[in-house]
C-alpha cells in the first residue's frame, strides 16, 4: 500500500471507505514449512473479514531479516519477525549495523519461537559441541533462524569456521537430513512445525538439549533469549527438551496510518480464535505477552487499542 499516494489524494483514513476499492496489504511471512506462513494467512483472513476497505495477502519470504527490509522499503505492510532481529533492525546493530531502520514499530508479539537443533538417531551428535566439523543447516538466507543460530553458536565458542554451514529453508533442511546430505539443522520456529513433524514420522530424530551454561552464555549475548521447554511428545519419540525461546513480533512501519494500525490490532485480538484455529502457536497471542515481550516501541494505533481496553503501556513501548 502506498501511504503517500493515499495522503496526496486527500483520503481521510479515519473515515469509512465503502465507496473505494479495497486497498491491498502485503504480510511478509517466511517459508511454507514454518509457522509464519500459516499465521500470516490467518491474519490476512482476519483483516479481510473485519477491517473494512482492506484486503490482505500472506507472502512467502526469506523471513525475519528480509522482512525488516521489506517494511523499511514499503514492499510489505506488515511482517512477522523474530524479536532479536526486530530489535537489531530498530537499533542498527548486529545484522543491521550501519543501516538502522528506526521506522520499525510493533503491533503485537505473537508467540515464542523455540530454537530447535535437530539431528537423526545414529548421527553421533547429542550436544552443541558435537556440531563442530559437521554439515549444519543454519536456516534460509535472510532468516531469523540464521541470526539465532549464529548467536547461539558464537556465544558458545563455535563459529562458521568450525562447521560446514548450509543455508537451507525449513523444508529443505528436513529433506537434507532425511537424505543424509547434512548432519544437523537449526529451526527457530513455533512448535510443532510441519517440516519437523513430517521428518519425525519417517525418521527417529533428536532435538539437542542445551545446558544451563550454554543458555546463560547465549543470554549474556542476547538478553531477549529465554529458557523454555519443548514438551514431551510434541514430535514423535522426542522427550521434554530444554531449548531457547525467542518472541515473534508483528511489525509495521511508523508510516502506517494510525486508524489502520488500530483497526488491525483490534480485529486480531477480538477475533483471536480465528488465528488459534489456524495454528496452536496463536494461543500465546495475548495482550499480556505483547506488553512483556515486544522489543521495540508500539505503533500509536496499537497503543490506542490497548489503552481503550484498559492496559497500562510500559514507557519503553511508547515511541
């Protein structure tokens, strides 16, 4: 959507637009083997059904890092992205060193990813250290999975010089594991995710558990990281496993009209059951989670909705 064109045409964005053609909104997600794509599709349906004058479509992308660029250039109107990637984009750090995207705003925090490091039974890999010298998928190029993989590895003294890194998306990673083309792969995604579920139906898989010291080292580097537990039985044959969790943010540009940001936020929370029906990760999509997990300021339109329902907005979430 071209905000400048709307404004130049003198459209009053706060007013109903029944006489105008629907404005198209693009939602940047990720690959089809993760959670972003179905969640984005569910959000698009909510917008299509409950935000008058707009039609939304979920777009397949390289995920978090790419999605921040799409918001900055106006090539996407909304985007799902990992909290640490969103924070790096907003502050101009990490992967965004020298290219600060200070227009990034949050509408909500949707759910927590789990960084799942998967290998097959018989691979000889059972710890993070065992990845040294192995063929490891670190996620698709431009993905938050690769950001998380590098952060966890580097915090624990492992660099790309120590592994044979492969940049594969979730479905490609699962296929490469099944075919013996790689030894292990990173997924930073909500659990369960279809690509690992499918892999576990035909292969005995292991999700590598991180030690207390490894988690603490990663948290020192990335404070947004949280200790979390992959529940027993989420994947066939996998016991309860301690992993790192990362919040996912629904991000927009500060240039999005306040009325639109308000309308999307309101529609999403008032129809959250529609998202939950698409994917169980949306059970974590709550106002409370947004207030504690969002790493960048909220859009004024979202703030307006939260204040209407009586929520106190933390100072760090105000632009």
